[in-house]
C-alpha cells in the first residue's frame, strides 16, 4: 500500500493512502483547442550558488519536462510566471531558457511561445514611457531572434509610471508594430502579482478591459490572442465575446478552466495555463475527449482536478509555483523539492499535505509508491515523522 503520514488541520497526524492514477498518454484525435502549458523550471540543488539570489538551473531536467509536455500534445509557454519569471528567474537566464527550448521545439516541430517583458528594467519613478518601450523592444527582438513567438507579458515598470490608458495604448501600439509575427498578450491580474494592480490604466477591471480591448482593436493584425489571468469566468467570457474576429481568448483562469475551455453557445476559450504543468496527463485526456465530442469523459478527466487547482492557486496566489514544483517532485520529474529563490518554503506543510490528498483524488499519481516515498521525505524535513 502507498501510505504516507500527513498532518491534519486540527494538528494531528493521519495515515493517508495514495490512489493510483492512469499513466499519461497522448490522445489519438487532434485537439480542437490550442493548449499551452506554462512550464516550471527545475533548480540545480548542487550548484555552488546563493539560492535566494542566483539562478542555478538544472537544464537537463528542465528541458526533459518540456519534452514531457510536448509528448502529450501541449504547446509550451516558455519563461512565464510559472517559470518564476520575476520571482527567482532573471532576464539573462530566461533568455538562455528561451533559446534552449525554442531550439528543441523547432527541431521536432513542437508548439512554443515565449514571454517577453521588461523585467530587466527595475521599476522607478524617474522612468519614462520611452524607457519601457525600449525595454519591451529589447526582449521582443531577442525572443524573435530565436524564432519564437512572443507572449507580451505585463510590465511592472509600465504599471508604476503609466498615468492612464493612453500610456498603455502608446506602448503596445509601438511594440506590437515592430513584431514579425502576431503576439499573445498577457493580462496578469494583481492576485498573481500585486505590482500589476491598475494595469491598463484602471483598478476597475471593467474599465481596464475597455482599455485593453481598444489596444487589441487597434492592433488586431498583430495579436494572435490574449491570455487573461483574473480568476473570474464572468470577466473572461465578457471579454471573449468582444474580441475582434480572429483574435483568440486563451484562458488563464486556473479556477474555472473546464467550463471556459468547453465553452458555451457564444464561443470557447483556448488555454495557456500554469495548472496544465502538474495536471498534464489529466488535461490531455480531457482535451482528447473533447476533440471526439465525449463531453462526459471530458468532465470526468477535468473536474476532479479543479479542487486541486483552486488549492494550489489559493491566496497569496503568486506562490502557486511551490505547489506546481512539489507535484513535479512527487511524480518523478525531478529528484528534489528545491526551487529558485528558495520558494519551496513559500507554502505551509499543511498546504503541501493537502496537495497530496487532492492530487490523489484527481488521479495524478501513476506511481503512488514513488509519490508516497517522496511525500514522506518532504514531510520529514518539515517535522512530520512517520
């Protein structure tokens, strides 16, 4: 039996049995939704580096995980917030990651898009809009030089100095006009990054949406789609219905993705999700079922993953990467639970224990014995002895 001692909310210990889930396999039918998984990076725990300051990446394991996602049918959204961009991952290391991943993707015909932002430009009150434009152009040119499609990430520097929607319009008009191929925009909500509150020129999401849609309408030929991460199905559907023809909605809603991807009478969302990293096997089963019109199998694969995703992305949402990497460790995609920036410490022991419980309920552990051994090791480090 794959059993592990886990703490409970009332400060007791219980013996928990991990259920066996199916082995992830690619689907036979071509998917009817474009699905990017925003992938995490694997830290090198043996590097002689300062974990809170330095970007020591295990390149072999990091790239192996991307091959795992591609093998199941996903595109890879590279160097995004799931890769700890701006939270342990600096721009030079991000560009190295982009170069390596794009080279592998191009060699084997896989789908990839890559984050370009302004994170090498420290937010400061004396910055100008031209400084932000130059920073965006620097990263976009670097990404396109690798052959990658740009995901235009939200800018902390722009959020810090913009006086209103007109500044966002000016920046995005200029940056999008210089791209060789259409980009995916990313509206990352303040629940993911508090420094982005008020993005698009307003703290009111309805007003911000109007400003964002104005940018898209003015640059529709240069916009493949937009990923919004506001954790609100209602806001996403409202925006989806107003997009220009040919511009896609990529859901970034890690709370409501089954409904949004399935869609309604007015349309559906494609996907660019951090939760697809740890639930890739279940997501592949769901998307394959949707492609064959089997809505029951779609819900059977996806619905059990939602409680886990809501737990992993609970407030403070920006620490969701800890749960993503913990699940990669439990499933054997890396040999340790060590993260850039020391962020393995960003969630409580009880939070991690509930990830084990919810991951088991979602059928995410094809090797429950391995998951149990590794969960026990992580619990022991945190003072939970079996």
